[in-house]
C-alpha cells in the first residue's frame, strides 16, 4: 500500500476531514490533498507529526509494501498460531454460516468456535448498519480482539458475496478479508495499516463500480 493510500485510510479511521488534518499539522488543505493523491510528499517534520497523531510508525508510513503486516518466518511463533486459529475460526463461523450461538447481548447475533485451548467469539448488533467485536482466548485468557462498524450503501449489496470474500482471508491478510477479491460484478477491497499486534483498516464492496458497502475496523493483541 502506498503512502497516499495509508494516509487516507488512517485519516478516515480517525474521523478527520482533510481540513481538520491540515489544521492539526499547520499546513493547507491543498497540501493534504496532494499527499493523498500522490502528487507530493510530506517533509520529515510532517511525517513525525502524522506518526504521532495516528499512533503509527514512520516505517509503516514510508515503506511501500503490498500490505503492512509482519513477515512470518519458518518457525511458528505464538502470533503465527494465533493468526492460524483466527483464519480457522473465520471459515467456521459467520463467513461460513456456521456455529451461531445464543445471543450474549440484547438483539445480538453471536458465533463461537473452539479448537483445543483456543476459543473465538464474534458478536454484533444491527443489520444494514452494524457494529461488533470478535475476540480470541487462549486457555481462558484474552489474547486478541477486533472491533468493527459498517453499513450497507446500496440495494445491490450482497451478504453472500461479503461472506465469500471474508472466507478468502489469508496469512498475509488475516484481519477481515483479502486485499482484493472479485466475483462477477462484485469487487471486495481491504486496506490495513499496522500488523496483527495493532492495526486499523477499511473494507469496501463495489458492484458495477458503485460502492455498495463499507466497514471500518481496528484491533490487536491483548496484554
């Protein structure tokens, strides 16, 4: 993901307009717009301010990576195993129409999956506008959580396509769905800043090039 894309993502996740961000950085709105369109690049003092304001490292901002995630080596770590379980739970709960359980809150929909010492739980409220949280426990202790909030923007939205896209999550993109997925006229896109320890992201679905769905999410490891 390029710097311009990362800046748009973290700005929107923070709820800032271009004008609000420009005011925080003491620059013009036009300067912020140029950064987000890839027509210019902030100087080091601005990068430091952006890093501090959005709680991301300068490394994440300036490295043009396919996706800002940790590189995993051949020897599995505890985080690798946590990611593997999250992906396993993903294709055994909501995204796969499986393991729905009793509501834990008023009017919520809940999904639970357990394998050995790991337990995954996803709970959300709402429908066309929704919010929820998924979490993972290891031997009864919380290890990971992610909050999400989204909405349907058009009648051509397909819940079946969203679930299909979410089932394509992989080790490189274990947060929601893959960076890009297409089926017929539907296109799913997901952008993330950070890694599995701490991240924020944005997913969207297009139908015939019209945005029909969006969802913001953020999460990371628990200590």
